[in-house]
């Protein structure tokens, strides 16, 4: 299976976070992303948070440029 990534630039947040994370499995990425959401964004680790994070996963690797809809 290929890389899967999440790009914090796509997710609206008060911090204007520019972090992107990539991993070989969704499980690995989910754990890293949950840690990041909790530690950096102050979220609670809930099933809702995990579902939200998973819905922002993409196949491939993070683009160099910011997504067009990022501020
Ligand atoms: Zn972030």
C-alpha cells in the first residue's frame, strides 16, 4: 500500500498550522495525527475527533504548495 497523509493546512484552525504528516498505514497516521491534535490544537481524543481526522486523510504525499483554500 502507498503513503497516506494528512495536511493540517487543509483543516481550519485558529493556529494556522502548516504541519503535514505521512505514513505507510492509516493506523500509524491516525495515532500521530491524534497526538498532534491533542498536544498542539488542544482537542480531546474522542471517537468524533478520530473520525474527523480520518476524513481528512489522502492517498499519496503532501503537496509542496499550500492547498488553495488555506488562508
Ligand atoms: Zn496542526
